[in-house]
């Protein structure tokens, strides 16, 4: 036996799920669990979401900041701003 929970599902989706469960002689629970298993497995297989880096036109950091630490860059950005 599993844990009980309440879900708010659109009327159309629930109607379609109940209809399919009835046609295939399944319980709504088994249909929902099967669907969740498919989604979870697919997401686990594709691995973590990779973020594509945002690249702007140019040649990277200016000469002044190449090799500088983040603390040095931050200090220069806020210089004279009271922070």
C-alpha cells in the first residue's frame, strides 16, 4: 500500500485518464503510477540539465582583469559607489 495524497488535475486530463483506464481494464492508480514512472525514468536518463553559456561579442575580459580574482573584479566594479 502506498501513501495517499490529493492532486488537482484538469477535468479534461482526468476524464481522458479514466476513459483509458476503463478501456484497458486498469485502475486509475496504476495508470497514474505508470505515467509517473515513465516521466521520472526519462528525466533520470537524460541527466542534469545543461545550461548553454551566454556569450557576447568581444574577446572576453579586458586586459586589466585577465587573471584577476572575482574579489578584485568586484572591488573594481563597486569602486567609488560606497559599497
